[in-house]
């Protein structure tokens, strides 16, 4: 807890900033429970239950609100945050560290707070020696995602939260230990990714420098020290992908951590959730889909060729990765940001430009086809995954390392929520389950009651009319 106790750093400490916000948030939770305990805010339908609780506002989230119209972080859109949050010198992208501070505190960090926060993170990045040995001892033919999950799980022995729970710390203090772990993991995750990347590609390990931010340290470690555009792309993605409310990975981590699972294993569980092709694996799958298309049709494929190819794919009852969204019904703000990035950071290599132009062409041909051929698809437009992986591919990042690139952002973003869950003392998630037979019985009872009430109402109406 040195960060909380050192008075010299108290004014700029993230621990202090979170501590200052806690009383007002606890008061708000108290008000909700005292003044509105039994208020109904949503009627649960059979469709909600059969369709993955879609559209059901039932997860309390401290840092963001998701809706079909997009996501807002502490009430602010991505566009607003882009204007408000500080950027590192010589950078035009939001600093991921600033975004993280904002998620924790709902405040824009001062330059001193941001620098102190960044230094604190870098000082936590180095892995303990036994974790380095464990990580470096993993066979390089183990898929990168598996190596990352294994290393995270190994590091769980260093959880300060678990140590505090084991020692019997007061539950009101547990958020501080989650925050300790959260900051360690925020810094260590890109370190683990860089280390595994370096091991797989035979690169030397680099000590992390306090003079560089997380993204620049990561870029240097994977041999891209001088690739400014790649570092900028990293900063942009790590800011934009931090939190996505109730996405499958965030929700998985929320559920797992609600039983006081340590933050390392919680993040490993979220990573595993991300490997589902309907969720974050779609990033790499989209690249593979596009490359297969190019291999079949050549780099100069026309829109008609693309339409025929995608139409045949759909005839096989397959998913087109990178299209559709379980929640959003407006253009994905992250896709807009990725497209803007491409426009402002054009490649000097014409082959890369041609490749990315072809991807944009695919992204414009697919939606009308999906609209025509996939019945009931709610949003046929490309999501961020339709472009993000292809940009990484253009930068030379192997598909194997794409999920982990984005997980470096999603993990710290979720851990903010885990800190706040403990600060607010929220309960373990434990909804009821019911079988389809029970569901049918409940629905039939409800319909029967409604019919009876409807008949009564009608009768009453007639009676009133007669009386009149
Ligand atoms: C994101 C996704 C899981 C949302 O699923 P959803 O909420 O069920 O979406 P919808 O309600 O619009 O789906 C209606 C139908 O369209 C299908 N559909 C949705 N997206 C599709 C796609 N990209 N390609 C083909 N079919 C699709 C669904 O499978 C569903 O078919 P079904 O009725 O036979 O089960 C889905 O769009 C998808 O699989 N997309 C591709 C993977 C992807 O890009 N994931 C990352 C999302 S950020």
C-alpha cells in the first residue's frame, strides 16, 4: 500500500484519486437501495431469456454504459474523449494511461498525475524471476494465446489481493489490493506479450524504460522501436478497446471476479472468453477470411467477384467474421476511428495501400449481401474487427498475436471494474436458472392471467357503459 501511504505522492496517486471518489459512489448505491429498492426498471420477456439476455439492462457497470447507440465512458463518447484526454508528446492519439486514469476516477488526469501514473506502471512491468523462467521455458510452438494464459495463471501466485484475503484483510480495504494487482497486470500484460513475441521470433529481451510509455516500451521490445505509426496505432487501440461494458470477455471476467477470484486468473478467464470466434477471435478470423478471398480471387478482385465469393460462403451456413453486432445498431465508433487512422497514416508501400483498399471494398460489398441472404440479421454492417486485424496484418503482426494485442487493453479496462466492485462491496453474481418447461409454464400462466384480466376489464367496461 505504499502508494496510498506516501504523503508526497498522495496528491498524484491513483490510490488517492479512487479513494476520494468512493464515498459519493457508496452514497449513490445506498440511495438506490433505500429509496428505490423495489422499483421495476425492465420487464423480462421470453425472448430476452432465449436470446442471451439481449437488451436486458441488468448488469451494474461503474465505468461505462452500453446501448444500441454505442458506448459512453462516465457519460462521454469516444469522440468527446479524444478531444478531452491528454496525449503523449509527439502523439496524436489518446494516451492509454490517461484513458485508464479517466476510467478509474471519471476525471481528466493532470500532466503530473499522468506522468506519475505512467512511471508507476513502468516500474511494475518487470516479471518476477521465476515468472520470466516459466515464460521463457514455454515451447515456442505452443500457440501464443495459450502461452499468455499460462503465464498469467503462473503469476497468480503473486496476487496481492489473494494474499490480503488469506491474511484476513477487512473487506472494505480489499479494493486497494485489487488495485495493486490491477496496476501490476496493466504493466505486466504488454510485458508478457512482448516477451513471448520476442521468444517466438528470436529477439533479445529489452529492459523497459521509464522514459517511454507502455505502448512505446512494447513496440521497442518487439523490434519496432522506430515504427512511429505502429506505436501510434497501438496507443489508439489500447485506448479504445479498454472497456466494452458487457461484452463476452468483460462479462466473463465480471462473473468470475464476483466470487473474489484473483485478478490474474480473472484476466485469464476473460482471455479464454475472447478466443470465441463470435467474439474477439473474429479479429484474426476476419484477416484469414480476407486472405483466403484474395488468394481465391487475386489482389485485383472486383466488387462482383467479391460478392460471388461471399455469397458462396454464406450458402455454406457460415459466419462472415467482422460483420454484425450483438448490441450496436449504429456504426461502430471504433471502426470509424480505425478508418480515420488509416486516412491520416497512409502507408508508403503501395502494396499495403492496395491490400487495405481491397479490405475497404470487401467491407462495403458484404453488408447488402448479408441483408439479402441472412434472414433476421439485425446489423449487417462491419464492426471494428473487420478492419483492426487487417491493419495489424499490414503492419506485419502475425494472426497468432492479434488477440493478445487487444487483450493488453481489455484486461486493464476490466480491472477498473473489479476494483470498483470491491470498493462498492458488490455481491457475487448468482441469477436463477430455469428449464424451458418451467419457462413455458410461467409464460402460459402469465398469458392466462392477462386474458382473464382482459376479459374482466372488458366486462367492467361494458358494465360501466351499461350503468351509464
Ligand atoms: C456479433 C454476432 C455474434 C451477433 O450475433 P447476434 O446478436 O445473434 O446477431 P443477430 O441477432 O443479428 O443474428 C441474426 C442471425 O444472423 C446471423 N448472423 C449474424 N452475423 C452474421 C455474420 N457476420 N455472418 C453470417 N451470419 C450472421 C446469426 O448467426 C443469426 O442467425 P440465426 O438466426 O440462424 O441464429 C454476429 O453478428 C456474428 O457472429 N458476427 C461475426 C463474428 C464477429 O464479427 N464478432 C465480433 C463482434 S464485435
